[in-house]
């Protein structure tokens, strides 16, 4: 994973963890895998 994509994952992770309206159970590794899956080419 590149530094740029790692920073993006960190940013999304921090935003989701501080979201107050709903409880979100999230692990950074799972978010990593999900984002890599989204960017994966067919």
C-alpha cells in the first residue's frame, strides 16, 4: 500500500471513529482490506 493510500485509510478511519450519531465498530485492518478491494482492478 502506498503512503498516499495509507493516509487516506487513516483519514477515513479517524472520521468514522469520531462519528457520534451511531456507534461504529470498526477495525483498521478491515477498513484497509475493504478500501483495497474497492480500488482493485477487474
